[in-house]
C-alpha cells in the first residue's frame, strides 16, 4: 500500500487481519513508523524507501494506492514505474476521475503494467472492517487479486460486497456515481432535518429518536443510522450539542460534481444529484445568504400538520425520494455503460452496494431484485414493485412539500424528485411549446405529431 493515511492504513490492516503479508510506504516517515509499531508481531512491513517497498513484494507485484486524487497519483506512478516489471499491477483505490484512470491504464499498458481503478467506499471504519469495493480494469489482473478483495470486503448474507465490474475505468466510474447518489441522499436527509427542526420544532433529542426509529423501517440505511447518532452527540468544547456548533457550509471534493458533469455530457437527467450539488454550493456562500436574510422575507412558518403526521409523511417522502435518487444514478450507469463499453451488470452493482458503502440501505435489495428480474431495465421506476412503491408513497411527499412551500422551507432535492416523477410518468410534456418558441425566434425547425419530416413555420406575418 502506498499512502498510509487513515484509509490506506486501515485497508492494509484489514488485509493483514485476513492473513495477507503486506507492506506499506508513505512519504511521511511518521506514518511508516506508526505502521511498523502497529505491525509488530504481524506480517506487516513498513518500508523506509520506495525501493525497499518494491523489493519486498512478491512478483508479479500488486501495489495499491490510496493517495489524494489528481497529481499525487501521477507522481506516485512516475516514481514507481522505473522500479516495476512487466505484469505488475497497480490498483488505484482513491476517488480518481475516471478519465485520469483511462489515461493511466493506456499509458502503463505500453510497459505491460496493469492499472486498475478501484472504488472503495465505507469511510475509515469500512476500510478497516469491510468496505464495498468496485474494481474495474483488466479481468486477468482481477483474477489475481479477486480472492483478497473478497476476503477484506463487507459481506451481506455471506456474499462479498465486491465484484469485477468491467474494463477500463468502470470501477472509478461506478464509484463516482455512488458518490453522486450519496450527495442526493445526504441532501434529502438534511431537508428532512430542516423541516422537522423549523416547522416541527423538534429538539435534537427528538430528532435522534425520530431518525433512530426510521432506521428500523423502510428507509433503513447507513446514512439514516449515522444521522440518528449525530443528533445524540454532545460537544466536547461547550455544554451544548455538537450539531448546533457545526458551521452550515457544506464542502465537497468533486465526485458529485463529476457525476453531474458527465451526466450532462451523456444527456442523462439526474436532477436529484444536480440539485444536491447546487444546495452544497449555496450553503457554502454563507455571506451571501446572510445578506439575503436581511433583505428577503418569506411567509410566517406555520405548522399545518400534527407532528405524528409530519413524521410519517416525511418517512414516505424520504423513501420516495431515495428511490428516485437511486433510479437516476442507476440509469446514468446504464447509459454510461453503453457509451463507454463498460458492460456493467446493474444487479451486481446493487448487490455490492448493499453492504460496506455509504449508500447502503434496505432499498438496495429491492433494486437488486429488479435488475435480477430484468437485466436490461432502463429505469428501476419501470420495475413493478418499485413503481408501486413510488405510487403508494407519493401522497407523503406531496403533503410534506405543500407544507414546506407554504412555510417557505426550502426542500430542493425532494422537490426535484417529485418533479422528476411527475414528468417521468407522462407521455406528454409541454416541450412542444419550447420547439415552437425555438422555431419562432431562430427557425430551428420542429417535428410534427401527425407526419414525418422537419418543419418550419413563418411565425411572424409579414406586413
Ligand atoms: C465513500 C465516500 C468517500 C468520501 C467522499 C466524500 O464512499 O466512502 O464517498 O469517498 O467520504 O469522497 O465526498 P465529498 O468530500 O465530496 O463530500
């Protein structure tokens, strides 16, 4: 393992727990020394130099990287390349952009060095005790390390949360979309928090209880579970609760933005993810919002639902929006698979996301089942069970959003999920008008509903 930050170190210790002899290297000697200490009595080598690290490995070598995405990955590869031999394998386990991975696969293949992009999800604890792993690249290379990845991955019903996903950068692409869905679900949860706090007037303790209860039902998931824990956490520095001391400016490292950017290029609508990203951007500009608060008035927030009804409608609303968010991400994967030649198996992806990763949830089992029934499903919204589920939960989201709109509480991701549903379930959209407008002002032409061909109308009557 090159890169002994928390993720790299934890993944290495996880491998060691499964009886693999491992070696670690980091430019920071302190990290190497602490690995050495931790590795006492185990088959863990902390290498002082890159040369010592490479020499310690059995050939053909398997080298994992967990360094920050971007230049650091290229720098490590540059340093490693002269020390490697044909058939060696480098696995980049960070959140690299998939186009960087493609470039690296091609460049290293010239020297017969395999390069795999491997998405790893689950944060620090996942890496240590069982992440979800999304490997892509050469299948031959995967055969060499598949058993080790299976050993260290999370398990659901004894099934490992790892599978060979496809060629090239497919692993990093799938991880990118995983993170896009992660952005959407996190935003949905934040919106639920907002309405419960502002309209419901819930205390942190009540929020803790509500989320803990929700985690036993249909929206059971890792993100709901940690949200419950967050509301129960006291602050070490003051007497209050930690959540109230955290600045409301969300940051990001880029994977959500890349998902939206790529979806735009592939002409795949993923508004839940786009909206979650925009909400982070808006949150980050606290100064502007503070000015806005002084100038822009909203309605008086009034509770128009009793608390129990709000909590129950909100649970339905989150369930509904979670389905829509997964639907958009999975559809993007389907389209990207065709476009980039990844040959992704959506059932496998849903399966390995059921455990270990940040977006793991009870819902993923239904999504897996949907793809098991029809591997060519264009959208999970067209699966009978999930179509029925969104239909039966729509009333909740409509109720919640009408209260939020009246009270002036922003719920952009939920609104976008409902709007997506209301568009997706109609054969007709008002876009005939857009075509008419385009033709009116720019002679862009239009198609007709009653006959073939391309038409243009002289809209403005000449005097
Ligand atoms: C995971 C996470 C992980 C990381 C994100 C955070 O799957 O384990 O997604 O990859 O926490 O990169 O992303 P942002 O900093 O962009 O929120």
